[in-house]
C-alpha cells in the first residue's frame, strides 16, 4: 500500500489517544507501549497496510500477545513486525475484539433475580456465552454475597451502592441461548487463548476469573448461535419456552452497530416482542436513555430495563451505582 503521511499521523494520534483515554490509569504497560507505537514508523506502516477497521489498538495488542504468549514491549513488537509480519497480519485479519467478561453478570443479576421466575435468556453479542451463565457464578457486592452454584466457579467482586435489591438466591434459568456474528467456542483452545490475550497485562483478577469461568463453562457449554442481532433474533425468540419470562440482554455490543437507525430497529424488534429488554452499554449508544439518567461518572456503562435507566456500572462489572428509586 502507498504510504500516506497524513494517514500515518492519524494512526499515531489514535494510539496516543488510546494511551491517554483508555490505558491511562488502567494499564501502565499498554499506556507506555501505545505511546511508543505512536512514535514507531515501522509499526505505523505495518498498521497502515491493514484494512482501516483492523488497525485498532486492542486488536494489535491482543494479536501480538497471542503470538508472543505474553504482552509485548516495544522492542519485541518491533521485532515481530519485522520478522513475523505475516503471522501478525493474519491474526489481525482473522480475529476481532470479542472480549467476553463474565464479571458483567454481577450488574445483571439484581435485575434478573427481580423478574418473575423462571427465566429464558437470550444474549445478543454473546461472544463465547460466558454472560449466559449468571446463575452459576458467585458474587460479592461488598455488603451482600451469593455463593457460587457451580463448584470452582469464580466469585465476582462488584462494589454496589444505592437502593438496589441484591439477590439472596440466583435466578432460575430454564432456557438460554446466545447470538453472535462470530460465536467463540469455550471448547476450542484457540478461541479461549484469544479471549485470554484480550485481557490487559496488569488485570490478573480478570484473567483468573476468565480462566475459572471457562473451566466451569466447559462442563456444560452455553449455546451460542451464529447470526446478526439485526436479522436473526426473532427465530431464536420463537424457540424460547412460553411459560418462562423471556429476557433479551446485551452488554458492550450495540456500539458495534454503527447507525442509530439500526440500533433503533433492534430496540423496536425487542420492545414489540414479549421479552424484557436489558441493556448495559456506554451512554453514547442510546443517548435518549442517557438523557434521563443523572450525570455520568466518566467511563461507565448505563444499565437500563425496557429503556428505563437504572444504574451506572463499571465497564467490566466491577461496580454498580444504582440511582433508580428502590422497591
Ligand atoms: C465486546 S464483545 C462483548 C461480549 C459479551 N456481551 C460480554 O459482555 O462479555 C461484543 C460481541 O458482539 C458481537 N457483535 C457485534 N455486532 C453484532 C451483531 N450485529 N450481531 C451479533 N453479534 C454482534 C461481536 O462479535 C462480539 O462477540
């Protein structure tokens, strides 16, 4: 590909912005590395040779981690771009950022447990389906706990504040299915290695919890169907038992649906069905819901039920700040 200096400058700026806005305060290693990438002509040229949607920092860092077996530093990444460029390129073309964060179940559980039981769950954008197993994990919300129902399952710590009713028993889930453009398989070593590579270097708790959740999920893998949430939801909803409360939920997914019209079409399709709709997304995804929530603490997701805002949540399920009136 011909070198475009403006494009290289834009890429450098994108990696600098990633360092300042996303990695800063979360991963000193990735913050340093992203700044170094922004100053590295060979790495920027390598990125410029990829299709535009494949130049994302998280994709490069995950792919390099997968190949090296540990997070790269600037020297090893420069070396990889020089000597293993084909392998790195192939991984970045094959994979996408499909982080599956089961700890997000800690913010969903109070809503699920408060619904008429039993439940039939559909998760759109399920990745490997680890968030489809909220009844099996353990939870520690600070002032309330729930022991894991499955032996060896992780216990997710989530700091809960506000007038939220924290469950004393897991929800009763009688049917569950996920939908994803590219389902990952908890039984595949390649897929699970990719999920691990997407976790940032200093986040050991997340890595341990992911490994424990995967080990548990392998004993009874969740079903995740290949399909598009904009086109393939209705047939899945039709499979759900009618004597259970149907819930359609998503976390960290609808930002991938780029047009607000398409997101609205999805919402209409759920609202016109019998399903309860639970959304846990950045506030920019549904600005009309965010407009009815109190001011957002920086970097939080907005949790809503049937379009009603309920709480700000930590993006990896690490906090739940409930602002809706209590029962
Ligand atoms: C960041 S992951 C989140 C996975 C999971 N919901 C979680 O919170 O751990 C986003 C997932 O959404 C899926 N996805 C994006 N657009 C989609 C669409 N139009 N239809 C179905 N799945 C989609 C991606 O393939 C990816 O697996």
